[in-house]
C-alpha cells in the first residue's frame, strides 16, 4: 500500500459523443465487450497500491454510480479508506455544474481534507490506458518535483485545437505549455494526469478559487510553468493510450481491440482490469452461426454471421442476420435476415427483420438506447 490517493474527475464535455452520452457520463461508456472506461483508471490505481479513490461526478452519473457500487470489484470496500463517490451538490456558490476541475475540487474539499495520504494522483476520465504509476511516483520523489505531469509522444493523441502539449527539457522539467493550439509545436501530449502532494493541491484549489479561477491546467499550472515558481516535471508514458472524445475515436478504440497485440497489451496479466460482475451463461453458437475475428461476451446467442465486431453481454444475433464491423452493446437484438455494417448499437437496441443499415467506416451510424429500427 502506497502513501498515494487517487481522484478521478468525470466532468468532461461530451457533446461530440452524441447519442452515446445522452444518459451516461463518458466514464460510464461501455467498451471492450464487458467493461466501462472508468474500469481502466480504477484498475490502474488499485494495481498501483492505492486504497483511497474518489470519483467526482457532474452529470448523467446514475449509470456510473450503479456500475461502481460499493467498490468491491476493485477491493475498495474495506473499513479504512476505499471508494468515495462524490456527486455534485447544490450550494449558494455551486449550482450543480462545475465550471472546471478547480470548482469540482473546491466543492469536495472536505474529502481532500479528511484523506490521510501524502500524495494524490488526479486524472480525467476520457483517456484509456492500463498503467502502474510506480515509476512515475518514484521519479516524482527522486526529482524533488512539486508537480509531475504524465505525457505521451504517441502522434495519434495529437489533435488540432484540442489537448495540452508540453515542452520538456533534458532534466525532465516542463518549460512551456500549449493549450488547445491549432498546430502544436510540441510532440508531448499531456494525458491529464497530475501527481503532487495532497496539501499542495488543497492550497492550489483554495487560492485558485479565491482569485476567481476555474480551470486547473489553464489558470493555475500554466502560470506556475511560466513564472517557474514551482518545479513542474513531465514523465513520459510509453505504452498505448486512447482518447475517447468523439464517436469516431470510440469506434476506433473498440476496433483496435480486435488486433491480438493490442488486446494483450491492454489486458496484461500483471495489470488486471476489474469490472462489475454480471453472472451469465457462456456465449452460445447455434445452427449455421459463423464468427470471424470478433469479441463475444458471455450470455450472447449467435445464430447468424458476425465479422470484425464486438458484442457485449446478452446480445442476440438471429439466423441469417449479418453483422460486420459493428459494436453492439448489452441486450441488443439483430433479427432474422437483417444486415448491419459500421454501426454502433446502444443497449436494448433492436434491428427488425430484414432491415439493412450500412454506414461509412469513417463515420459509423449510432443507434441510441432502446431504439427499434
């Protein structure tokens, strides 16, 4: 057990995910057949020895609360510390929607004050990775850093007018930050993971809010880097990460999991990914069913053809139905003779008999929850 706590902020903007986030936060998005995005962050923290994890919620958080429960799947339900769900609450100063991470931390300052760990790892919830933070923590202490920021050189994480980019010198110190530039001049993409002492974070939150600031990165950290009043260091993340900020990025991540190397890398034996358990019968393949290069979760019944697709729990593919390059969430049904390609079906969606739904690979069709076509 390390002297480090974790805080996950789940208040990101979700408008580009359209129907997928109408009723749920990004952190609660189903991925990889039986997981949610937050499972990877929670598991990374638990595998790093953290036993005190707080999840700050903002809107559409009922699905996320139901998924996390008491935290027993992550072994965070003991008498000491554990999982703390921190939903928004109304006060005279807070109307229920946070203006930024500083506001969210300020509203949950009592949780920060009660916690006993010396260090805190603070993350957002829309970037997927599986990582033990041990090396980052060790480097932070060895460097004598006040703040350490996790970054990646992966070019797929660079996007125009999005993200934050860091200039890091030979000693690992952050010398410049670009926030949402059109053409980034730095290759180091910030993964929105901070490591610092808990008391330092409390001080920054109090002083930031007292001066009318809202955004931790833009309003506080960027100023600290510019005036060099604190030692802000960067630490490189060398594995693969995925940013889920659009329907296309969500689709690409799931399709990447159909590659064996990617699947083995993300679900490593020494870094297990935990999730809420739902007891189901194994998947059944009946009649003339045919499955090619697909992930099929338990409880599914396959009687048609499935190719290059991910099927969540209890999906039903009827005889003569064809599913290609699709993501089909829990309890959805594809009836006899239907043909779908390049589609994302949310929970309990139904494609009726002999229907045909084919979208472009670059812009997959999204069918919302409980919709019948």
